[in-house]
C-alpha cells in the first residue's frame, strides 16, 4: 500500500460505500465481481481503508512473476493452482487464514468476466465453502469503473480524465439455511447462486440498469475459461471492421 496507494489516488476518484459492513476484527470472507486486471488493487485499497488487510486467492502464475511474485508472497496472498491436483491446497489455506482471523478475498468467477456487458458470470463455490466451513460472515462487494482505466485484457492505461471507481460493500449474505448441513456439490452451488444474485443486484444498482435475466456461464461458448477469450483472428477482424 505504501507503493500503490499514491498511484491509485492519482489514477482514480473513489465512490465508496458500505465499509461499515466489514467486521473490524475476526475472520471474514469477501467476494467481488471482476471486470479489470486493475480490480485487485482498487478492491484492496477499499478494504485497506476499511481497516482490514485482504488475503487474495490468486492464480499461482502471479507468484512466479519477478518482483510482483515477491510482493504477493510478502503480503501473504494464497496461490491457486487452477486445473491441477494441487487446487485443493488453496482451500485449506483459506480456511486456516479465516480461522486465524484474516480477511480472505475471492473473485468467485475465477477470472475476468466473459459477459459481453461485464456482468458477473456463474460463480465458483470456494468462497461459500470456506464461509460455511468456518462460520465466518461472507460480505459481497460490488465494484465498477476500473475497466474504464484498464479494459479487460487491454494493453494500455486510460489515465485521463480520472475515472471514478465505485466500490460498495453489502451486509453479510444470509447463509443460515445451508449452515450445519453436509457440504455437497448441490448445496454449494445453490448457496453460491444466492451470493452471485446479491452481488449482481448490487452491481445493477451501481450501474443504474437491469442485469440480464440469464447469467453467463464460462463453460459454454467454445472459448477458454482462463486467459484472453478473444483469439488473434478475432482481434484482426475487429480492427478491419
């Protein structure tokens, strides 16, 4: 934050609400939508100013980037080995962190949204599973605006004019109906859908427009679930158009 906070203050205007919904102490799980590679920084800024230090579930490749890897390791972020047999280790690390009183943060979509209008996609169940396993509150946090500074998979920052980044934390999601029950795949999927519904409703209020009736599912559409979903041929086609 010593390095990033001054940069973020230059790049962004902030519209923050709901910080009081983040518990001041004790283990907590937070979830947020994901519209830009800049999201982790603007999100962390909000959580930091609310008095908490976020521990992100971050893809393992980030930890191998020179300098950045040293930073995220020093900040005690949690590596996720996506699509491998080691993926479960991140879950146990997250549970331990929450039980130790940390704030563990998830982007439940698992990657930048593939929705063409940047609405939240179908969520993964990890955040709900950690919250139900630990009994910690799960706080939905909707954010909007970082994509105007750094578009998804963009190559350059759009610094001027300064853009407003809105971050809103809601009250804890009510998971009582699922608490104390076996954590089956069906139960976790149902609870996660509730979380994504609340997160999407919060984003709709920020954007001042209705969300689509059907949530985008990254498993469909014939594009990779991770990385830039638009092949180079698509980029050339758009350039020609």
